[in-house]
C-alpha cells in the first residue's frame, strides 16, 4: 500500500468515526411513560442533561420549590468504545453512560443498567432512548 492509499484509508476511518458519533446525536428520553426522570441531549460534542418530575412542592410562602437545583447541566462529551463521558463546562465529570444499539434504536444506559443488559441481554425498563431527529 502506498502513502496515498494509506492517507485515503486514514481519512475514511476518521470520517467513519465522525459519522458514528452523529448517529448518536439527539435527545434521549425515557422509553416508557415516566412521571419523573432524565433527558439528555447530545449535539455537536455538547450535552444538556435535565431532570423532570410531575411532582410540585410549595414552600411556606407559596412559591414552587425547584426539585432539581443545578439542572440542567451543560458541557461537552466524548465517546470512546461506546462509553459517553459527560464533562461539565467547569471541568467536572457529570457522568459516564453506555451506548447500546439495537436495530433502529440507540439507548443511553447508566453503569447499573448496562451491567443488567450485559447479564440479561435485554434493555432495562424506561432506559433512555434516542428519539426522532429534532
């Protein structure tokens, strides 16, 4: 193989890697009807992690209490061997999630969910599922 062919193969490998990351971009929401949970949006090497609930708490003055102070969390992400590493804008590790691909579906699993998936071969109930393109 000559230098030109090697350069072409390297370019294709890099492009394939970039294309693989774009296949995971989008918004991940619970794969079931959920009254509380997480949403994670991945886009252009950036993430937004938010939490939601249908529960409303009110303080003694009648003001709604924020159930998830500090959320949404924003930062950058990198993917290595189907592990998504989320790092906040202040440089703190927000979490590591595992990508699981099934025909027509991409899931983002916590470490515990991923262990269960490896053990049982089934996606845990209400796992975060990539929704249709935004």
